[in-house]
């Protein structure tokens, strides 16, 4: 099982996203915890008001919405009851059992997955701290549930391949045969249903990561005029190989008309993740005083961001597309702002790399004049002036007795005995 938590500022947008899936028969509401009524009786307004009654308690808290996704391996066929049990247990383990939440079972991908909409605002107006909730609470909860319910572990190869959208193995592909068509169908279905893109060019920025491309043909062809669309496999150099497949022949029918219907809604959905992508780009630039294009692309990959510079035959760069694989959104650089356009970022790139040296908080000690000889007027401590103290000490005194006339010693009388009473021996 893989658990992913995305925080946001628009509870209405998260709710609308999942409700639209329900209307399109691509999702089903399977849980409505702490809503005080049956699922069938809850309208969109009932659900929204329940959340907004909490989010409006403290206007200072802007990030108050959580979108949680629980993904399971393609080999696991989990019934609704078991999904409900896993969802309830997970929410309890991360400290959200007392919060209102809605759980939707999505059916638009090859693997079972549940989307949960909730808020971190509590009834007392205080918020639940969600900083590092992924590592501190979600990861331990995920591992415990894998054991409790016998789920495929996230460290297993099967789950990594299922949720990571494994690229087509070009060498093993049998062009025009069922395995190739199935591989293209799986990739196109997963990408078109989970990524937020607003044009065919943006869709291709995602698909090319998995060796697939959507092609409308040249503008002077009948296929382009009739708004046809085909999907082909790409080799390691980006060249189309093998027999292409019409969009109408693939499961889900990802035709141009069907894709264009997604462009408008996708444009609204991706706005939630715009600032997150800009922060990832800024972190890369802030790490270097100078950074080359190759290093820039490599560093972005660490943030799960794939950047595509679009250039013409003469090598002139005229566009830049960012694929945020973490949040599954696609933006042109200009959509993020003027500072992130192809022209602006190209001007910031250098031919070499130069890292920013970490700042030192220990300042070098300044030299003082303490031990240096001070100027006469620049110190309060002056050396003592020389005196003739020792010379005076050894000089002869003014009075000295004569050496030839010694003084007679006076005899002391013994106390208590007169001279007359002394006995004569």
C-alpha cells in the first residue's frame, strides 16, 4: 500500500474534484465519517457546509484541507467493506478519527485506490499540526496496515511498477501485437486519468517519460483536419517506431475530443499545486551561485520534477514545460509567472556549476592594540618613572658614631635586689 498526503487551501476544490468523478461514474462515495447522516442523504451542499463550519473558525489558518490517497497493488482485489476498514484504521492511526472525512473509491485506474477529503481544523478552532505527518505518522501507519490486512508491501517490486507507471520496454515490444497495444493502453489510461494537463503538448511531456507519444499528424493532413489522434511508441532517441494505434481503438477511447473536455477542469485543479512547483524550482536555484542546464534538470529530478525545453531546428529555445510527477500536474513555465518562463530561466543558466558556500556564523577575531606599544596620549597605564630609591637606601646616614670612642655598656640592675644586700663571695 502507498499513502500520499497533499495539503491545500481549497476544501471546495478537493470536494468538487471527487464529486465530479462520482457524477462521471468513475468513483463512489463509500464513507462519510462524522457527517450525522446516511451517504445517500448527503448533498454537495451538506458536505461542503460541514467542512466550512470548521475552516471558518480560525481565519488565520490558510492551509486547512487534506487530500489523502491510499493506493493498492494491481494484484489486490479489495472489496468495499475491507476498503472501509482500512480507511478507518488509517485515519485513526494518523490522528484524524475525530475529524469529519469523506472516502471515495476511484475506478479510473488499473489499481484499487481511495481518495479521502478532510480538514485539520478542529471544533475548538485549533488546527492539527500536519508538518512532517507523512514520515512521522503516515509511514508507520501504512506499514502496520500492510501487516494487519495482508497487503502487498510498498517495498515490493509489484507495487512499485504498478503505481510508478512502468515505461514500455522497447526491446521486448512486439509492434502491432496485443502486448504492445495493452502496454500503450495502460500508460495512456493512467496518465490521462491522474495528470492535470491543458493541451496535447503538455500531455506529451508526460507520455514521453514512458516512451509513448500522442500524434495528430501534420497540419496539412486529413487526420489533423478531422481531429484524429494516434498513439505510438518512441525509441530511446525519441523517434516513433512500430505500428501506431488510433485513440478510438484503445480502452477508454482517449480521443482528441475526450481530452479537450478535460483541459478546462484540469486548469482549475492544477492551481492547487502551482506554488509547490515554484518552490521546488526556487530550491534548485538557491542551492547554486551558478548552475548549468544539465545540473538544473538533474536537480529537478530529485524533486520529482521533469523539465522539457522546447526548441526549433536551429536550436532556439522557445518554450519550457514542467511535469510535476509528485502532484501529477503539468505547467508551461509562463503559466507559473514571468520569472519561470523559458526566456527568463535560460538567462539564469550558466555554462558551469558553482555551489553557494555555506555561511559561517563564527566571525574572525579582530586584532587589538592591547599588546602594542601605546602612544603617550592613548593609554591610562604609563610605565613608572625611574627613581633613586635604591641609591638613597644605601647612602650613609647623617649621624654615625666615632669608631675610636666606643660607648660604655650600662649594667642592668637585677630587679628586687639592691646593691648593698648583694652577698660577697
